[in-house]
C-alpha cells in the first residue's frame, strides 16, 4: 500500500465542518470519507448511472404529460360516444372518422410508453 505523505488543507465554515463530520460518521475518518467521495465521483460507471437516473426522470416527466393527455381524450371520447349512442346518432362514419383515429393515436402513445422503459433498461444492463 502506498504511504500517504501529501497534506491538503481546506477552509470551511463551522456549519460546513459540522456537515462534513456528520456525513463522515459511518467512515473511519473524515479523510477516508473524502477519499471515497473523490473515487466515487471520478468513477465512470457512477457517472453513467447518474445519467441514467436523469434520463429516467426525463422519461417519467415526458410521459406523465402524454398519459394525462391520452386519459383526457379517452374520457371525452367515451362521454361523447355514450351521448350519441343514447340519442341514436352514432353512425358508422363517425366511428371511422373520429373514434378510430383517436383510439389509434392512443394505442401509438401507449406502445411508445411501453418501448421507452425497455430501451432505458437495456442501456442500464450494459453498465
């Protein structure tokens, strides 16, 4: 094992020093905590995992909006379909021109939502 002969001085506020001591309690020393943090930060896999976590967050934010949109559209579609059905006004043309395109678009969105986590998971397993 290499001998540690270099000394590093760091100036901290009392609050920063307290936080550093608190965070390093599970380590044998503050020095050990800092060396571990530096090693982990410079670890390429750790950076890739962090990037993957950020990508997952982006994915969930993106599709949360799309799921809300799809749910709203489906609710409107069902409500209007029921209204027309009760009134006896639901024609085959309406079904073909209005309902089926919305259903197809909703299916497309849901399939995209299903594929995206698979791609992210596949990327994660390569790390």
